[in-house]
C-alpha cells in the first residue's frame, strides 16, 4: 500500500480511501491515498455493481481506525464522500 512520503515525514495525518466489490474479501480492496484532500471522486467504476467503501487516516505513527459502518453504494446514485467533518 503506497503512502504519501509527505504524510509519513510529518506528524500531520493523511487519508486513504479503501473500496472493493460487495461480497469480495476486504483484503483485495483498492487503496487510494488522497493525502489531505477532504473530498474524493472514485473513478473507473461499473454501473449496476454494488461497492463498499471505508476511509481511514494514517501518519508516521501508523494507520488509524477505518470508518464504520462500511458505506455501500451502486454507481448511478449520487454519492459524496466527505472525508473530514
């Protein structure tokens, strides 16, 4: 899992979006490092397929807890993922 060198060198945390097809094991999920962005649009998704998404922070100290519960969605629905409040 690639992580931003900027976030690993500083004490500030960054975010990763983890997504996978519903029914697949989370261990085959795709991880996207979004750095300090508070919004992100997932690309290259298929219509009529159920996806699951979780977000977690990380820093030099390691990975944080993943968002819970897991967000489930089907492409075609309007979906905004706000990574921070």
